[in-house]
C-alpha cells in the first residue's frame, strides 16, 4: 500500500467531540438542547439504518431528537402537514427528511417546505442556490459533500488549483460536492452516465470524488499516481465469509487504487461516519442560528 489512509471514523469522532463540548456549554448556559427531527417514510432497510445512526449520534452528543416513521402509503398532504408543524415547533431546531421518498411523493415540494433555518441537510433550493453563487454562503452545507471536503482538508490535500473530478451529479452528493470544490478554487469536471471515456477523464484528477453507486467501478489504472481519492459509494457485495452474506464496498476498487493513490478513504469507515458528524455540526448550528 502506498496511499495514506484517510480515517473517516477517527476524524468523525473528533468532529463529534467538538460538537458535544459546544452542546454541553450551551446547556450550561441555560439553552435548550439542540434537537433534530428525523422523518423516515416507508421501510427501506438502508434508510432506517442511517436514521437510527443519526438518532443515536444525537443522544451520544447530548442533543435531543424526535423521530417520525411514516407508512410508505402516506399522502403528500399528510407529510406536508408534519413538516409544517415541525417548522412551527419551538422544540425542534433541525429537520431531516431521509431520501429517497417513495415515488408517489413530490420530493421537491417537501424539501422546499422545510424552513431554511431548520434545513440541516442543506437541500432546500434557496440553500443550494446560495452554494452555487459566488461570494454567498449557504446556511447549511449538505452533510456528505461537507464531510468529503473536510476529509481532504484534514489530510492536508491542497484543493486550490487542483484538478478535481466528481463522479456523479446527484442533488445529495455529486452536484453540491462540485459546487463546494469550485468555491475552494479547484478546477472541476463533473461526470455522469453519459460521460465519454470516464477512465481518461479520471486519470486527469488530482482529487477524485466518486459518488455513482456502482460497485468498485473505478479501477486502479484510472487513478493518477498520488491523487486523493474520496470514495462516497456504499454498495453491498456478496461475501460468503460474512454472517450477513455480504460486505460494504465503495465505488472504487480499493485494493487496486491504494497502490496508486496518494490518499484514499476506506468503505466503510470513510465518508459514511463523516455524513453523520456533519449533520450533528449542522444541527448545533441550527440551534445557534435560531437563538439569535
Ligand atoms: P444517485 O442519485 O443514484 O446518482 C448517481 C450519479 O452517478 C448520477 O449522476 C449518475 O448519472 C451517475 N452514474 C451512474 N452510473 C454511472 C456510470 N456508469 N458512469 C458514470 N456516472 C454514472 O446516487 P447518490 O445518491 O449520489 O449516491 C451515490 C453513491 O453514494 C451511492 O452508492 C450511495 O449509497 C452513496 N452515498 C453515500 C453517502 C455517505 O454518507 N457515504 C451518502 C449518500 C450517498 P446520471 O445523472 O446521468 O444518471
Ligand atoms: N443527510 N444523508 C442525508 N440525507 C439523506 O436524505 N439519504 C440521505 C443521506 N444519506 C445518508 O444518510 N447516507 C449515509 C450513508 C452511510 C452512512 C451514514 C449515512 C454510514 O454511517 N456508513 C457506515 C457504514 C454503516 C453500515 O455498516 O451500514 C460507513 O462506515 O460508511
């Protein structure tokens, strides 16, 4: 292995410790616990796992949480009613609607409804608009891209002037990651399912952020020697040696890429824990903003 491993679990733990300390200070000062409301619709096992992890993190950091688990068949109107009541609630500082929603629901209308001061996922159109504009700051940076950039910075990777390639253009990861990198003065190429010669484009990358959801698609010989590789993908791969019958792998073939890259994040233990840590940071920020 030549690459330096970026330990997302450890860095997430450090971020969480900082948040826990700030939360304890606030509580001593007499403020209410920063409180996150999570909204989960339907029975996707992965979504339920992530929402549970987010709830657990709140408890561990001394923050409050309230959880809403709604049936998959819920109507748009009912869901909107819940969001509106959470917007009004003085006890809730952050609102997180776990995506994807069942297909009969209008995701855009739901996200647009979340009060901007409580939008800890940073997915509201106003927030993304600010992220995209020069000289403006979003209220909240979307958690997964925020965590990805934080890992690069902690590892000491220079973003300014770097050629960055982002694989994927989703609202949750690829697009906001690209906007953040542009804001930090990288030269950014965004790839998607219609990109021609993906390996050739990736070979130009000093920084690679992979978020396509394709098991180990990025091969070692696509990586520029010394590049920093942030693997956002979470895919399950059959593995007979595991009790569950599978294991989690990223969008990058780790064993190959680690021999070429300068820095690399593992899956699990890379970006995943950072997503949760940054959500905790955003929830604390929401409570601070609402106090003013
Ligand atoms: P998504 O909404 O499915 O978007 C996938 C993106 O990848 C799309 O832009 C798609 O292109 C592009 N793509 C798909 N196949 C491709 C191919 N063969 N070549 C080039 N581009 C391709 O996914 P997402 O929500 O962004 O998530 C991506 C991955 O990150 C998933 O594995 C997900 O589980 C993981 N994830 C991890 C975290 C974390 O905290 N670690 C958080 C969120 C997501 P088109 O736009 O052309 O369709
Ligand atoms: N903020 N995040 C936000 N909003 C959403 O709507 N879908 C979604 C979202 N995605 C999300 O929460 N993803 C996510 C993915 C992985 C982890 C956490 C969140 C995570 O903790 N991954 C661990 C492994 C977990 C496991 O073993 O299942 C990891 O180490 O990667």
